[in-house]
C-alpha cells in the first residue's frame, strides 16, 4: 500500500531524547551559563524535541538551536521571579503538569522501545539505495477477517479476475480502480505488505497478508528499473528516511506484541447469548438504549471479557462500545476482529501500564522532562500574570497609532468582473466578436463558460481582490467600467472578462482597523514589559553561549551531501 492511500495507524507519539541518545558524558556538556547556572546539552535536546523541526542544513540547525538556547537562558531569568512567587507549588500549574505526565511516560517508552533501536549503518543505507533501483505496480484487496481473505484467495486461485473481485469486495478506497495502487519504490509501504509485494513475479498473486489494517491479497502488475542519483549525493537523506522507516517497522512490531501480550479473551456468553440478544434489538436503538432495554441488571454485571489489565462486565463492555463510532462496532462473535478493535482503543492504557511496569516514572529522564514542562508553565504564568497583568491601551493611544500608521491600513482596489472561460484562444476571439455585435455577456457566459459554478450567475465573479486570479485582476486594473477584455490566458484556458464596477484603493477607517491596532499595540507593550524585566537581569546574571560546544551537538554526517555552511 502507498502510505498516502490510507493512513498508517502507527504508534504516533512525539519522541524526545533521553539517555539512549545522550551518553552520560554528553549530558554533562555545558552549552550556556546564566550567571552561575548552567544549561546542558541534554536540557537543550529535551527542549528541541518539544518543538520538532526539520532542518535544511548544518547552518540552519545551528541557528535554530542557538535561538532555542537563548530562549532557555532568558527563561532562567523569568523563573527567578516565578519561584519567588511560589509558582512551583501553584495548584493550577500542578494540575496541568499532572495531565501531562501520561504523555511524557509514552514519549519515553517510545524512545526506549523504538527510537533508540532505529539507528542504521552505512551497509543498511547502501542496501536501501540498491532496493530503490526499481519500482513496482500492484493491486490489492483489503478485508477485515482471515476467513473472508481465505475465501477470496481461493476464488482467485480458481481463475476469477483480481480487479473485478477488488472492486466488489475490497474495503480500501482503491476498490473503485480495481485495487490499483500504481507505481512505487521500496520504502513506500508498510512493513509486511512491502516485503510480500516485492517478492512477487509479474502476474503473481500473494498469499493472504496480515497488517494492522486487516488482511490483504496483492497482485503484481509490472516491475521496472528507475534512474537514481549518485549514492554519495543522496546518502544523507536516505539515512534519515531509512531511520524513519525503521522506526515505523519497530513501532508496528512492538504494538503487535503489546496486543498479543494483552491476551484479550472474550467469554462464550458474550459471543453467543448476549450477542444474539443484542442483535435482536431494533437497529434504530443506540448502544446505551439497548443496554437499558434488553439486558437485566444481573446480565450487565456478568464478566464477559478479560485482558492483562483487568476484567470487564457486560456493562463496561457496552460502555466501551458506546464510545466508538458506529462504523467501528465489532461483531462480538468474531474473536479476531473483536481483539483488533479492543487493541486499537485500549492501546494507550496498555502502553501506560507497560511504562509504569518499567518504572519509567522513576527515571532521571522522566524527572528532567517533567521539570522542563513545569518550568515552561511557570514562566508562561509569570509573563501573563505578573509582567503583562497591568497592560492597558487607551482609546487615545489607538487613535494616535492609527494616524501615524495609516499606510498600513491601505485597502487595494477591487474589481467587479464577469468572465467567460473557454478552452482555446480562437473561441475567446469569437466571443469577443459576438460581444462587439451586441450579444449579451451574461447569456454567452451561461452558454459557454467552463466554470460551471458561475453559469447560472452569467459569469458574475463578484468583486475580485488582488490575490484572487492575479491575471484577471491585473487585466481589470487597466480597463474602464463597461469594457470587455482581449483573450487572457488563465491556468491553461482562455478568459474574456467584462468590468462591471470598481472600488478604488482606499484607507480603512479607524473603526475598521481598531481590532488590528489593539492586537499590535498589546503585543508591543508585552514585548516592552518583557524587555524592561529581562534586560536588567541580563546585566546582573550575564548569559554566555559556548558556540563550539553547541556545534558539537549536531551530527554533521547527516548533511554530508549538502555543503556545510558555517554559522
């Protein structure tokens, strides 16, 4: 499957850096000082991972890291005031911090089980480059259960047409195209599916393949070589891509093991007696209505399902169903599908239990992460409730800003147009000639324009702003009201326009601009309040950044194919 055909339900978590990435020695590297306080490499890495960014070059990464480091240094100064005011024990901050703890646990679990194991070497990258030297064209069929896929596989073995069967039975959006996915290279598909697809010979159909989406059958339609750029030129980007793919594979296999170890076990009473009773209720009833009407209190308290964390009663199972979208309701009597749905919706609980079992919440990395989040909250509260609390903007100040900056509130001219869009210049010229002989523009637009949504309006586009259809706007700016244009090339088609009216360039009134002025003025005063607080502290507690140490936090090799600029 192409990754763009349907979403990959992987373990989507923001990965952050811990000891798996930073050796103890690296964690102790001082990057900056604020007075006598030190900011280390590990603290910078935590902050960078809180705002993930793709860098275009060594210089780009260095510059952004420096800006983040400078922000961290200034935050240390804000925190002096925050701690003095007791924000470290503020109930609102502690409540928000508690809400963040599960996410931090999951981030660290992801790093431990996935990110730290996804590093690749030169041999891996060369093998990946070699595999990308060809691309394949395949079709596929996606179904939910093993029984259904086995039945379809048997029908294909007996000679039924793959495309026809895909159109009739596949659950994937590509079913309308006979399951065709088009051409793609190695690395464009999810694990398991990809390996099976590339092993096929042209015309061959795979055995049933299980992925997190369901069960698949694959047919290879074509295989062809592709031209590649020299290895040395692309190895850096290939390494990053391969590491990302490896993370996806590790994540998928990890989640598969997680769900297997959960040992979801439905009881026979759920899959037979209660299932039959549930199906007997009118389909129009919601889950909660069925729970209330068709099951007794004794039945609702019956244990019906167990897994590694706990046991569920029928009441709890029905409450779980009530949280699902109707399209996700599983058939209770199909154990495989039931387990898949339970695994998907209970994944977070299972992961948190595993993180706690590994005592991640007791680790130094977790405590560092928790402190970073807490101090972010403290610094933000200090800015809003202390530095910015007394900011006010008077009406006189707003009016003064307006008078001094009227040019910023200039409104470009707008043009009211009718348009007829046709395929060729010859058609456009013919229309112009007919208009010159007095035919009605609106009628010709209704009969000829390619813009179907404007046919009924006789091609009336209303007033156009400068950013709407720039070619038409530019032509209209040179016309007089009532004039018809010569043919204008627009997006591969040809347009004829008539200028129905024009609004001249002007200046927004104070009332119209007031809300924007208010935003700008408040932002300016916030910056002034911040600077007035920070600048004296910078003199008292000087900030220094070790540029050489900062550069050493960057892996230059990943930019090997890009000339390194010195920042």
